[in-house]
């Protein structure tokens, strides 16, 4: 029996010609202080994808360059989709749709209306599921709300006219259009990721002041954490360090457990993406036994972490306990890594002097963790002196605060 060849529709041909079949410009948004690592991740991504064997041909990424707020790069949409799966440092990845100059609202409306939105956004996208975020700088059209109000109907009307339907709720994930205007030049980009990429799709509940997964991932990379190492996370909180470390040791990509906004796009190749995810999942290795020790004084945090790790075999190497950091005796090893995100501010309470607290942490680490590679997060630069460990400060920005991660080896 002869096979009937699949014949793409005229619309599918347009999508391939304009969207999926040619390179586009993308932008990986990353937190301050992580740009160098994010750049390295993107540069190494083609090799990782080829090694995983998830593409029929070479993975080409070009014009990779640091820019304000992140890293710009050029590649095909298929590669950018996999970048959302594999990259651990970006907050989100944007796809550039159009650039143009506009000094008047009439020009802005005309340019926006002329974009083939039906090729980029899902059919039947509901008004309430489209978010438009606008930033302006040195532009005549500087009022962000007014710019968004002019753009929104052009996008939704184009979708109605080209798909022949109303903007009814079809169950698609929310979509975000990012609009940036600088010196009267507008750049319109779609958020591929949806919810921020530090939301790995693992935690069901989050405790107070959790460390974002992108920061935990970056710190473990700076510590050169590997499958041969033992990790001590004795102020684990929600377990960010422990969970990220377990995924690293199992070769599980950071985004393997979550979904993305691009999965609702007409250009999305569901079968190819599912095949890639299945192949990646098959390559996840069995984690080492008892390689990660997470503990906290807060019993509710410990309970939540136990619940989180119980849902995935990849986290079987995490041992969780309710213990005081100052009572812990770490295992003697030449491959030890210790990470601490101590409480500060309201979490520390009014009865404890923060300088005394960090001085005690430094003494405990110097006394019991000799030879360990270490990271201690602290909110004020002078606290490095209180620690007394001669760690190299790595600036971080988290939750609206400028923080430091002291990184080094405990002598």
C-alpha cells in the first residue's frame, strides 16, 4: 500500500516560510551578575543539543552578544524552543517579531496592524490572555499605557480578520507581547517562556523569601558542582540549591518538568518537541545515592521539600532533615560543596545581631567544613568581614535587593 504524502495547507506554508523555516533574533533576559554565565550557556547549547541527538541536523546559533538586560542571539525557532528547556540562567526568552520607527500614534497603529500576527499567536486568543508590556526611552510616544492601548486592538483585530472568528477562550496559555521604544525605534517581541524560567514546574508550595532557581543554578555552576560532589545545604528553605543540584547530577535539563507559552503558537511542532523531550528524559541518569543533604530549622520547610522531592525519582539522592546548622557534622570528603542562604532582615528576627550571626556562621564553616567549596549569600558587603572566610563576592540581584554570594574554598 502506498503512503499518502502529507500536504501542508497554504497557512502552514506561510508559517514555515515566515516563522519556523528561517532564523530569527532572540533575547535571553537574565538577572544582573549572570550575563557572563548566560552567554556561555548559549554558546555551548549547540554542542549539548547535538550530543543529545534531539535534532535531525546541526544546531546553529550566531550573532551571540551581550546587551543591556541579557544576551541576544540568532537561530531557528526550533532551537530557541529547546533553549527554554536547556538553559538554566535566563529569566525568559523573547522572540523578535518586528522593528520599525514611529513618531506618531497613526504610524504605530499602521505598522502594528501590518504584522502577520496570525502566524505568531494562537487562533482565538482571548483579550484577557494577551498582556502587553511597554517600556519607552527618549521617544515621542513615551506614555506606556497609551502605546499599549493603540497596539492591543491592532493585534486582536488582525487575529479576528485572518482566522475568521471571535476572540473566544480556546484554552491557550496566556501570551505576552513586549514592546520597547528607544529613540523612536520600536521593537516588538513575544515572550516564548510564559511563566518565568526560574519556575521549573517542580515546587507546589513556596515558603517565605525563596531563592530563585536561576540564582541557585548559577551559583552551583560557579562552584563547578559535578556528579562526583557531595552537597550540604544546611539552611535549605524551599530547597532550591538541593533540587537544582539533583537535576545537574542526573543530567536533567532545568525546564524538563514545565510547559511554555510557545506551545500554543501555530509554528509549534508538537510531535518534534515531544520526541525531543522524551529522548532527553530517557537520557536522564540515575542520581548518586545520598549525595545531597538538605536541612533547615523550619519544620514546615522540611516537610514541603520532602513532598516536592517525593514526586520525582530524579530527586531521590536528596536527604532531608530538620536540623540546626550549628549542630551538623559534615562528611569528610575531598569533593564537598556547602551552600548557605542564611536568613536576614525580618526572617532573622530582632533578637539576633546580624554581624554576630554571620561571624558564628564563618566560625562553623572554618571549623567543620575545611576543604569544602563554599557559597554564602549575604545582604550587605561588610558581612564578608564578619564571615572571615576570604570568599570572592559575586553580586546578585534578588527580590528587589542587591545581594552578594561569597564563593571560594574554605582553607
